[in-house]
C-alpha cells in the first residue's frame, strides 16, 4: 500500500496575475527562527541525515517552524509548517531559495532538501539556500494527520485487493468507508483546508518569511502539480521551476489513477520481460508469457497460504509496485520471486516486504494527507457502481495494479469533504521558461501528462529520458544533471527556438539499459 500521485482569489493573487506591484522584498521575518534540528525521525533520517545536529558531510542543516493560516479567507487561526534549510555560502553570487518537494501528496520534504543540497554541483551548492518543508498535515508539521492505528489497519495479510465475489468486495469497501469516517471524526475541522491550492499558498508564505522576492522550485511527481498551481497563482514570484516526473493536468485525480493502472501494468511487464531475458539466473521461463504465468500462479498461491503468514496477494502487490518506480530493484525482486517459486523459500519475499512495503505511522500519516488533498481537490465518482465498472474494464487489460489502486483511493467515495474544481492552470508572461523532465516509460506519471503540462506553459521545454524510472534528476544520469545545472545556473534551456509540436525538445539516454541480474 506504500506509495513512492477552490478558494476565492485574494488581492495578492489577483495582483500577481495582473502584474500589479505586491509587497517589496523584505528581510527574513522575525518569527522565522532557525536553529539546530531535533533528532530526525524516519522522514529525515535516511542515508542523507547522520545525526540530530543536522550535520551531513560538513554541511549544516538548520530547522525552523512557520505559522501559516489554516484558512486563507480567515487567517487568524494558524497551523505550523516544519522547514529545514541548507544555506549556500556564496553571498556575493546568491541565487536565492530553492524549495523542493518530493510529491505525494503527503510526503515529507526534509530529507529531500539534504539530498538536493548534497548533489548540486559545487558552483551551485554555494549559491542556493535549499529549503525543504513538510506540507500542511505532514510529518513534523503541526498538526500531523493520523486517522487510524497503523498496526491494526495494515496488519498482514490484508484482504486480497482483487475481489472474487460481492462479499469480498463489500469487505474492501467497508475498510475504505471506515478509514474515511475515522479521518472525519478526528479532523473534521482541518479536512476542509487540505488542498493543493492551500499548499501553494503556504509556499508563498515560506517565500515571504524568507524575505525573498522570488523563489526557485524543484518538484517531483505530485510536486510538479503543486508547482504548476504555484506558478498559476504567483507567476511573478518564480525565478526557476523544474518539474520532474509530471502529473497530467487533465487527469486530476480520478483519470490520473486510471492512466496509472495501464502504465504500471506495462512497466510490470517490462520487469517480467527482463526476468525472462535472465532465465539462466531466475529459471522462471524464457518468455514474458511464461514468467507472467509464474507470477499470477504465485499470487494465487499466496491467497491460500500467505508466505510466513504475512505476505498475501495484497502485500505482494505492494512489494512489486516498487518495481514500477525503479528498475534498480528488479534483481532483488526477481530473486525473491524465483526463490519462492523454485525452492519454496519465502525468506527473501518476507525480507522484501519488511524493507519495501511494511507500513508504519509515518506511512499512515502520508496516506491520510494524500486522501485529504486528492479527495478534496477534485470531484470523484460518488457512486461505487461507476468505480466498479471502470475498474472491471481496466483490470481486464491491466490486472497488475488496477484493483490495488482503486482501494487505495476508495475512501474518496465516502470522504466528508466533497471534491471541488481544480485550479485552472494558466500561463503568464511573468513566468520564466520552465524545465520539464520526464522518463518515457514512467508508470506513476505517464509520459502523455508531461506533454500536456508543456502545452499549458508556452515557454517550457521538455527533456525526455529513456527508460521508466520515476524521478530522473539527481539519479546518476549525467546528461540530465548537466542540463539541470545549466538551467538552475542561469535559466539556460535546451531545444530549438521553436519548440517541438510533438515529442520532447531534447532527449537523454538512460543511465543503463537495465540492471544486471543477481542470483
């Protein structure tokens, strides 16, 4: 289940869109007090965070909190956002603040700021203050949404995502209803104020608190949509903007999930095809068809007898969904698959579950915010019969993820805050050219969405990357990172003076064609 996808316009927004003057650039606000970071939790203690002092490879990381309005129409009541900062040391050539967001919605941006600061080229690392933030409701921001006991809700093995009859479907639908009701009972005062639009307004509060006239922004996945909304509302406040792995602006959000189902199925078949090519190692079949048969036979067997009493078919779905995001894990996933099928040894499968798919309180927090934003951003079908018809039709051609994805989003059927109308994304002469980066076989944010986002912003340029890994920048691809650095440095983009009508404006090869097999 773990995933690596309107308010009245106030004077400040109207002024920005109309090109009218707003407040002058100011000093950093007195209420934004930076200090040592507390001992980081899971969200900020990955390989990039070494200790609670916020020191990493000699780079100081500072933390702060910022009060922002819960409701921008009534700003007296506030909530708190958690921020961190890696300061650039070159004050003479300062390029300002670079805000980063890893997506979700519901993902923490604190560890991402550390990673980006560590991977910027030396001539750029000193020129940007890299700013990470936990969006409203997330992680170290206060309050942080939590709706259920994760140990109980995620207790394995969960019911099979693919219902075999009406009774099994009712069980899964009941889980979705109970989750929505639990969120309502705890957070009925906050749910009306969870939206991409309000998160974009929060970003501008961060800008103002930093005393920056403009900000630069790097967003991944859902973060590309958040950036697009910010660019629409505050076009005069953008210095540079990079969108990596782009959300389809025409699919918010039900349509995007249906497109994901097809794209993930294609990417899963890429994995099966790769496994077949390495049949000398994995012994699961010489063709995609043979490996696919082994895959679904394994899934059926786990329905009857979960591996270790833990990994049933739904847990299996969660583990192997990760393979749709990155082919770097294909050798480990293929080995676990092969070891279970050929030897009856479930230890690698259990290890993969604990490493990649086991959910905890942080994951449940991210899930609550994910639903809070997506269920509220846009209208979802209110009748389950519509979902059932769409999922049944899509499952017939794309069985890998369709029902799993449906149940992940099904609480939106019962969500107390009904979906509204998404922000209409608009170009503006005040915006700089935007850099769009998109993998050609990306499953989480399919390629067509990047083309549509480029069509919205007339001066944008799109860099296509071979392969299907989700998130192309700072992933070891020198071609991509070289173009990113040029853009961040001075706004230089690529492609001809007249951009391509179809297809990308430039292209980078994949770092490698495929990972090596591991026995």
